[in-house]
C-alpha cells in the first residue's frame, strides 16, 4: 500500500526525492507562466478556449507524469495503475506542487546559507575573534531558525504526498472504504438475486407445473371412473392417452425449470456444452463462439453461464430480436462474455434481470456493461477475473 511503501523507503532516498522535487517544481512553474503568457488570451476567449485547453493540458499531464514517477521512484508510492484524474484536478495539483516545491527550494537554500554561516562562526571561535556571549546568541538564533526550517520541510513533504495521493489515486483509507461499500452492495445484490430466482422458480412451479399436474389428476380421475363403471372404453382410452401426453408435458416442463435453476451439464460436461444447451432451447438463432482453453473456476463458469442464459432469454422475450450472438473468451486472466442481439434495444440497466446479473458478476469482482440504444443493437459485456 502507499503508506507502507513510503515508510520502508530509506531517508537518503527520500531526501534525494525532495531535492529533485525543487527543479521539477521550477520547471512546472516556468511552464505554467509561459502557458499563461502565450495561451492566456485564447483561454479567456470562449471561441478559442476549446482549442487552447488541449495544448495547455498536454504539457500539464506530462509534467504530472514526471512528478508521479518521482514519487514512485524515491518515495515508494504505489498509485492505482488505471486511475486517471480529471483535468481540473491535475492542473490544481501541478499549481500546488510548483508552489510548494519552490518554497522548499527557498528553505533548502536558507539551510545552505545557514550552514555557511555556521562554518564562519566556528572559524571565528577558533580564531578567538568571537566572544562567548555573541556565540551563544548566534547558536540560539540559528537553532530556532533550523527548527523552523526542518519543520517547514516536513510540512511541505507531507503536502506533496497528500496532493499526489489526491491527484494520482485514492488514498489507502478511501480505497478500503470503497472496497467495503462494494462488498456490501454486491452481497445485498446477490441476496436479492437469490430471492428473485426463488420467486421465479415458485412462480414457474405454481403457474405452470402445478396447473398441469392438476389437469393430469383430473384426466386420470375421469379415466378411472370410466373404468369403474365399465362404460365407453374408447372414451376411457382417449382420456388415458391424453393423460399420458400431459404427463410427458409435465416432465418436460419440470426439466426446463430445473435447467433454468442450475443445469447439471455445467458440472458434468462443462460451460461450452451447457451453453450449447442454451442455444438448443433458444427461441431465436444463437451463434456461439467459445474461445477458452482449459478449465474455469466454478464460480466464474456459473456466472458466465447465467449471463449468456439471461441475456438470450431477454432478447427472445423483450427485444424482438431475430438473431443473437455470444462470445466467450479468456485473455490475460479475464473471462469476457459478450452477448449481442439485433433487436429494438432500449434495455433498462436497472431492470430486475440485469440488476441480478450485475450483482452476480460484482460478487466475483467483475464488471457488467450494458449498451442498448433505442433501435438497437443491444450489447451486454461481462468481464470476470479468472486468474
């Protein structure tokens, strides 16, 4: 972490970083002054401002990258690799950094001047040209000024570290707070997704299977009464054939409910075969590209399956799509699942289905992106760490 790395850095290395920060601050201040002189009129005029701002920010970001490298090399700071601060924050950092670095340079110059005076003072003592009273006064005054200078350097170093963390990435405490919030949100989303899945299974059983079982029981009852009364054997046989067909339909629907809850093929045959089953059951043509070598962790495999299954189901039910394509590939320790349909678009990222998927993916530290403009196409991309 940032603080731990900084604490283990040797003080000569940190002192070198402070010394190098003075010329880098002077360079930043010089750039800001020249940019203000050259680009100032263009920045003030609204019509030319959009053209002048990129030129200003280009140099600002290069100088900020130099400062970031200095902090990493001499102070051991480790910032988030992919974090990118906004332009205003970077400009503010460079302004504060140039001012603080120039002040630090002045303080270091005064310390050097004080050291030269101390050498002259020692020479005067050795030559006997300096009395004890005057020596005591000079030592007391020099000690106070030295204390103030050292405290000023420590404060400027702390300001440099704080502004660097604010610009180049969140602090350790902020990262920890964000992580706790993400974990709490993902846990709540997983609980909600599980509850929604339970309600869906209960609804499928109640509205589908249960009704068909009731109809099957009625058919068998009518056939039994016909057998007991020994009347109209042809009608009784027709009722038994109808009951047999109904029983087959009930078994088929039970298999569908079980498959939607969790397909056994996912454990026995793997993700590719399970997705092949989704393609067979899909109401619209599904073109599947599976480019994964080797086994996947079970949680990642399960999440990838449900991403494809839910997206394909939504495309068939809600988007009036005529074709769906799905891509599953693993690159650099990340499993990417991309589902695209040619439907009407307009998918709601806050809908119950996509919200449940987002929670399932977030529980694995993954991300889910939804792009569904009006008129289509809808593209849903999930990225799941699987290193």
